[in-house]
């Protein structure tokens, strides 16, 4: 069985979309009709043949640490380098990329994990207002 998983992992590296295939019998995998909090925005990728949501967030540095802990807790003890793709035994998958900007960390997550998205929503992340992110920017009164 380990040999088969090794071969599949090698194959998936060239075809990352296989991490987000439909799993109709798995209640932890998204189906596309779920309702989530408006922020962070979540876009279902079904039109691209992926059963996953793309989630874009601007987080404070401590919030980014929290997201990393959530991911490790759900998907195992992995090194979360930029561009990492993870998968657990329950077929939950996650791809993450991030970079510093806007006074924090811009995080892009693609995941098929319903519990992961619900946990992100439970934290009620909200970006800082523009006056905090861009303190030197003058506002124009209307």
C-alpha cells in the first residue's frame, strides 16, 4: 500500500488538480453549495474541474501563525513552506502560498476541506482598515 501511495504522490506532483477531485461519500470534502462567512472570500473552483475553494486573506502576523497551527492540526505535522500542497488520510487537501504585503501576510489557500474552511470562518478574520495599512496616504474628503 505504501508503494502505491508513493507512486500516486509522484504522479500528483505533476498533476496537482488530482488533490481536489470529487469525493461524494466524504462529508469532510466540499461539494460546492456550501455557505460561508463573506470574509475571507471563498471562490468555488468547480468550473475548473476542481472540488475546492480558493480562499484569499490578508492576515496580521499573529493571525498567520494561527492559520499555520490550524493547518498543521488538521493535515498533520508538515513544513508549511510557500507553495506547499498537503493531503491527509481523509482525502482533505490544501495548497498554500503567501507573501508579505499590506502590513501583514497575504495568504492564498486552495482546499477541499470543509472543516478547514469552517475553522477559518470561526476565527472571524478581518483585514485592517486602509488608514492602518497605508498610514501615510492622505484621505480625500467628499
